[in-house]
C-alpha cells in the first residue's frame, strides 16, 4: 500500500491532516523553517552520542524508532487544530474496534494507562471523586488493589499514585481471603505470569465471583499480533499497552482499553481536565494519531515485519558461524518483548574475550552498538534497527570476535 493510500484510508486523519491554511507565503515560510530544521544534526550539534540499538526497547535508551507512516501522521496532524476530546473519542473507537474492546483511550505510556485505569475504577463516573484522587480518606472510594507477590515489578507505583494500598497475595486462598469491602481492583502483570501461582483464567474466575474489576498490564507483550485483542476477549475489564516497543508508535504513548464505562471514568482523571491526577499525563494530538497509525499498520503488516526481523537475525548469525568455537542460538522469549533474539557464545580458551569486553568495544566503537552480554556470550535483537544496520552490526561483531 502506498503511503498516500494509507493516509487516505485512515478515517480520523481529516481531523488533523491536509495543508496548512493561510496564504501561500505563510505556507512557504513554514516549509522553509521545516527544511532548515531537518538539515540540522542536533545530536551532533549538542554533542550527544547516538548508537545502533540491538539491545531492547528500554526507556532510558529512548525506546524504539517510529515507523515512517507514524512520522507522516505526526507531521500532517501538526498543521491543524482540533478538539482533543473529539479526537480521543474517534481514535479510541477505532483502536477499540481493532482490539475487540468496548472502548479505548490513548495515554502517555503504559504506566499512565495503569494509573488512569485505576483512577477510573476508584471514581466511577463521579467527577467530584475523580478530583479527590489520590486523597481517598473520607471520599467514599475503595482503597485497596490486590496483586500477586510474584508480580512485584515496580510498576504497581502507577496504582499507588492514586492513593491505594497494595495487598499482596500468593495463593487462591490468600486472594479470596484478601477480598473485602475495601477492594477496588485486582491487577495482573502479564510479563510476570510465570512468577505467580494464579494464572489468567483463575484470576478472572475469582474476580467475577466477587464482582471485582480487573486490570492487566501487557506493556511489552505485542507481538504476537493476537495479543492486541487476546486479553479483552479473555475478559479483563482494563488492558494497558505501551505505544512504543515493537509497535513503534510514539515512545511516550500508550493505550488503555476495556469496558466502556471504565474508560469513560478513566478519562475524567485525564487531560485536558485540570485539577485531576492525570493532568500531567498529557498526550498531544500528534501522538494520538501517530499511535493509531502504528497499531493499524502493525496489525496489517506485523507478519511481514516478523519475517524481515528473522532475515536480519540470519544475516548476523551467518556472518559469525564459521569462526572457531562459535555457537549460535535463535530464540523468542515466552513473555514480554516476544521478538527474535540471537545469542552468540564461544569457548573462552579459543576466543579470549568476555562478553562484557566485546559489549564495551562495540558500544565505544563508531558507530556505537548497544547489545546484551553474558560471561562468554552476547545477545541481540534486530526489530528496532533501521533496515541495513544489521549489516553494520554483523561486520563489527565479527571484527571484535576475530580480535579475541
């Protein structure tokens, strides 16, 4: 599909697309400013080190790079104004349809989705209660959220920001005993599924038995593509997803999707409303539209992208397989960031360099390459590379292994 056809096919883009209104002189001036800005290498100008990311979509490494179609959507939508709530309504409806949810809203990341989802569960559709969060004492709102001990990965702070108390459980017996009149929600961290004794179906079974709302964080759990709708179909009331990662939408975007009334309640605490806990979690029109385009594209082309990632992995693997003592392994993690990984290991008596030494040399080289390292191995991903960078990575890894 040609780029212009994709843009035409996105039903929300008329809200934000099109040419800049005004005189041709003004349009020419804007175009000139944009052209001048594009020529500036701000990283070089500011002395900021850049690198090829073969490691992960980590926030401190600025996540992933946006798809070209996403950048087009951002650029086009930056040229007109619209009403933010109308945009959220219409984009949310489209995302919900794609993901088998009743409703959806774009947030400023998965953490924000968790926080706003929690706020919506607490306040319901009462705007006065929403304005009281996180000061729950005397508000009439429930105050406890239940989470398994094995799911303690720190992101529960998003829920604590709403003023709730976390209640930790291990077994089903613990869970049922913990539920009381103060229980607001039961939360589930999908990336830690295997560290908890209670799995999805049983968690939902207990929640339905006691009529407790459920929230699941699947921040980095796409791909596989079907995870866009799997947990909505399973019956979770709220699902939280990152917009960056493999989807490659804006890094500071996310999605909260689920039951219609809970999404409406969550939006009472979200920007553009003031005096609410979510006011600082602002998401702009460009990010909203950019994320919609990213999701739509990933659902449509994700299988093709997967095949391309595998070709990139194969190219790097083939470049080192002939070296003495080298062993390679291609694997896909079971949970979170489920994309192709390549592990390269060696006999330390043959290649006299540790994984950490190889990692450091690659990081400090030109161009810099960031990847993961063990004692006598390195591992990498390709799904966040710019096409063609796999050739540079293959060449540099081979060079450093040969030095060893």
